[in-house]
C-alpha cells in the first residue's frame, strides 16, 4: 500500500510537467565568447519554429534555448543555430565539446550576419582541423527538401555585391555543419517590422531555413 501511494505521489508530481511539455524537441542558439553578438536576430528562431510547426507539422518548442559552446547541455539539442557580426573565440575545451557534439549526431547551422566570416572559419578549424569548408552544389539535398532551391540560397540582404553561398563541413559522408554566407537568412526570419523586407523575400528565407532544419533532422 505504501509503495502504491509512493507511485501515485510521483505520478501526481510529474503530471503537470508532462502535460506542459507538449513539444517533441527544442532547438538552441549557440552562445560563444570573443565579444561577438551571438544574441543577434532575437525574433528569427521563434519565427522559423512557427513556420516549421505550421507548414511541416513539426512539433518544436515555441522558443529556442540558449546553450554555451562548452556546455554538456549542448548534446540535448539536435539542431543548434549560430549567428553574429563579430569576433568568435572557442577555447580548446569548447572546440572539443563542439566536435564531440557534432560527431555524436548533432548539427550546427552558422549564419553569417555580416562580419562573422573571418572569425568563424578560424575557430571551426579548431573543431575540425582535418576538414575545410566546401561549397555545396545546388543539387545537394539540403536545397531540395520540402522547398526547391535550384539556384542555392536566396539573397535576403546585400552587402558586398557577392552571391550567397552555402558551405559545409562533411565528416565521413555526413554534413555536420552548414554555413550560410552572404545571404542573411536569419534577418529574413525576423519579424517583418525589423527590416521591412518584402514578404516574398521573408518567405524564401523561412523556406530555406525549414529545409536546413528538415535536412539536419533526417539525414542518415
């Protein structure tokens, strides 16, 4: 009888948390050191999550978490997004933790918010010294998930009159990191009033973001 009461007490205690957690998983934004604005694009991930939940029947928690590069909590997220304009520094321990996460099945999407490129390339070399970023061809599956992008990444904002490019780090045949450059995808995910981008541009950005997230979750 005492054991039964104990089980009922545990169930009663846990039930509110079970009821409250109606999502299947969460995604996270990566917090890093070095002074860069890792916190940029505050409305971007909630909008991408909403788009994926509504249009792809995903069941992602409505708000992203924030996770530090060196934290063991990194392994709780199947998809981690990183952005910013400036400096990035990974310690050796952080680089090793990120490497372990990616080799364990995690996925990192890096979106250059203009100014990140020179820093992130150097820091990702700490994570994968044996690999280089390679540009993915337009027929790569990441461009052909739910939404077709036969010419690669959409262009959201113009900076240096360069074409948008998608680079990857591929380890043993698996894309572990996708780096979007000269596209400003995350800006396109923001609330419309932040940049006043035309709605067709925003929709293209959200669709490409949905492709990235879908690919990250389903690749073998």
